[in-house]
């Protein structure tokens, strides 16, 4: 039992042993009433080793808390990232505090200078007025400035002792000799005044205005409490001041806004601290020329006060005042930053080796070496991270290969889209009495719908519209083949038939050519028409395409089908129909991307809705009708993507 107890004692550190010894000695000192000095010494030593013991326990707790890699990183980032950010925020707040104070001082100084300048200008002007006009000039100046400077007094004193006063009851006298031409704040009988002194040996002008609470607060309204007092006197200090403001003068009105501004504004946030800032003024004494007193002109406000006036914004940040405090904050900022960096580096030292391997691997990956793998050692969280990185790099290698293939396909699709756009017919002006409008919106990057129109001489126009089976690249290729075959057949028919064309013969030849040059499952619906402007006749052949509509007189007349699809059967026969167009007729050719799109409930848009829309808007321009149809179909589907290619070909008989 004794050996076990001794083993536990040996397991204790020297701090615990010394703490136990001093605790025992302190107890003995109280029991055996040792001297007071001995008791005090033992108490101090017990307190010191108690702090050391608590520090040791704290370090042990910290080591256990940051054993996991995540916790170490959290603590490191708190010291490396969060602390500097907080300090930077405090430094910014200090800057805002100083800027706000400088703004307050600037506003007060500018407004005071503006009033002083007006008095100086008045005094100078009166000094230059001829003697016979001075009375009127003084009366006029007093009338102008009586509202701005309540209690204003003006005295013009000539060398022959003639005086002109405003008001006439004024008891103002010339200042003692020694005052030069000046303007600003003056102390007269321990009261602050604004004054201007001008003139020469022939005449002397004195303009004096008492500085009252109302005038002082009117310098910068809404700033806060504006003070004018000797240096070293706090606002509201309960003692007799050497100098003070002039009492209110008759006719002076303290409006509600000015009265409210005599108090410190309410804070707009927790950090909107009080602010006292201003400028020092060297103020002469009226009775003692040449002697000046240092006076403080400032504002007792909050940080938000000056910022609200200048910028019209609120702020909720601020720090204690004075430039010395700002310097202290800067020094504290850098000191804490250095300590934080040291703590962060110390905490991160245990993981730098593993992170170095990860860093080298990421560099190799960034350089394009996706075959690089990390050598995994151990069975901890860092080892699992290395294994995950190896799996990720392998997946990245496969994904990059797939992305390159996708980009290649995307580039080819873009080229195909541009090529197909070149295949579409260019804008054709009206041919005699027929104008043509077309619109084609592809469901994918390329479209399987085909439309074309081509002028044949001066009086004839060929119009065609087709819908290739399928979508995407294969449909677009067949569309290009269809266009090439159609134009080839059109040119061949004109050359071999002496410009006598038959729509049925051309479609039949086109069917034979497509059947011979394409796969059996490739086919297309096709509508081909030929318009003769001299006879206003439209000859057409409809090879299995949706029936176009002829909108006339409030009705939509469908054009019947005259044969089956092209490219599917070599023995297909096609007929030809003729129709006489009248002025105002509208021929509407469309693909199934117009009538077959479904709404969220699975209902087709349908031909009936298309007919109603065409009849309601038959008198509008063809291009506007086409836009209305596309918009209505898109609204019907309620989807951002097209379900099928949408193509419209409209011809209006003028």
C-alpha cells in the first residue's frame, strides 16, 4: 500500500509537488501561529504555484482539445485569420472615428469662416463709402444682416469724431488702440462676439455680433451640441467660466430643429460612441490688444453626426478618441498580429509534412500530370486524405478526358449550326404582289426543319417547307441533303423543260434522289409550291406534310395532301393542285413543332388553336403573326426549352 502511494507521488510533476508542500506549510503556519511575515510568504508562494498548476492543467486540456486535425486547423485559423480581421476592423473603426471628427471640425471651421468673411466684407465696404453716404450704407447693411446676426451692432467713427451707428441706440465704442484690421472671434467683457475691424487713419469701422447659443448651433444644424469655450473646460462643467456665450438677444428665435440639436444625438448603434472634436482658435481680447486666448470651437456629438450631414448615411462603428489612442491601436494591432502568426505557425507545424505532400501533388496536377499519386503512409486522418486525393485525381483524369470530348462535340455542333444558318435563305424582298416571312427556332443547336424560297425569274417564286424525321445532327444532315437535292432538281427542271415547271414532277424526282442517296429509315415530309405573279396562281404539291392554311375572309382553308413522304418509297406518286390567290390572302406553312407541343397536362397545342390565332390576327403583318404564334406555343408549353423544332413560312398576297 505504501509503495503504491509512493508511486503515485512520483507520478506527480514538480509543480504539483511544490504546490502540495506549500499548501501543507501554509496550513501549519495557521495552526501553529507562525509569524505574519512567514504566513504572507507562504501564501504568496502557494498562490504562485497554484497559478502554475492551473496553467499546466489548461495546457493539458488544450492539447487534448486540439488532438484532432480539424480542431488544430480551426484554432490555427482563428489565430491566423480571424484575429487579424478583427484587428483590421477595429483599425477601420478608429479611422472612421478620426475621419468623423475631422469632418466635424472642418464643417465648423468653414461655417465660422463664412460668417466672419461676411462681416469682414461688410466692414471693408463701409470703410470705403464716402462720408455723405455712410448713414444710408450702415442702415442698409444692418437691415441685410439683422436676421443672420441677431443683435448686430455697427459703428463708423471718423477722425473728426463723427459717428454713424446701427442701431441708433447702440452703445458700441471703438476698440482700444492696438487692434489692426482683423475679423473673427473676440472676447469683450468676458463674452464671445464675432467682429470685424477695418479702416484707416481717416475712419474706423467696427462690426460686432454677439455669439449666442442660437447662432452657435446654427453653424452646423443636426451636428450635436456645438461648444465655444476655453481649452481644458469640459462641456457642462459646474464652475464659473472665464468666458462665456452672450445671453439671448431680443428677436432671436430658437426653433425646434436648433433646440433639438443642442443635445448629443441618440446612438444609431452599439459602437456609435460620443465624439468631441473641433479646432483651436486664437481669440484676441477687446480690452487688451495683442493678448490672445486659446479657445476650443467644437462639437459634442456622435460618430454618426458628421457622417449623416456630409454623406447622408449612418454608421455603427467607432473607437475612443485622440490621435494617441489611434497610435496605440496601431501598435497593438501589429503586436497581436505577430503573436497570432507565431501561435498559428506553432499549431500548424505538426501537419506541415503531410500538407507538403498534398501541395506537391496539387502542383503536379495543376501542371497537367494527372497520373501523379501520393504515397500513403499510416492509418490516420491524413492518410485517409491522401487516399481520397489519389481517388480524386484518378476521377479527375477520366473527367478531363470526357470534358475534352464534350468540348470537341460542342465545337463541331457550333460549326454545324453556323453552316446550317448559312443554308437558310436570305431575306427576300416582295416579289411583285407576294411578300414572304419565315422563322425557324431549333430545339437543339441544329434543326431538322427545312424551309426555302427562291425567285425564278422576275415573276415566279418557289416556296418549300419540310420536316426531316428525327432531331439533332442526323436530321440536320438530311435537311442539308434535302435542300441540295431540291435546288438541284429545281435547276434541272428549268433547264430541261424550257422553264415550264411541274411541282409534282419536281417532288417525284426529289423522292427518287433521296431514296437512292439515304438510308431506308430516313425520310421527310415536304411541301413545295410555285407562285406565278402574273396570274396570281399558286401551284403546290404536299408530300405528306401538315396541311398549310390559306387564311381568307375570316376562314382558314387547309391545302390538301397530294402524296406521301419523300425518301421512303421509290414508287410514290404525287399530284399537283392550283389555287388562285386574292389580295389579302395569307398562306401559312408550318411544321409539327407548332401544333404538337404539349402543356404540363399532356395536351397538344393543336391545329384548332393555331387556326383561331391566325383568324384573330389575319390583318396584322406577317412577321408579327409569326412572332405571335411562336409566343403562344411557348406559353402553352410553359417550358424554357423547345420540345421540337418550330418553323413557320408565311406568304402574304398584297
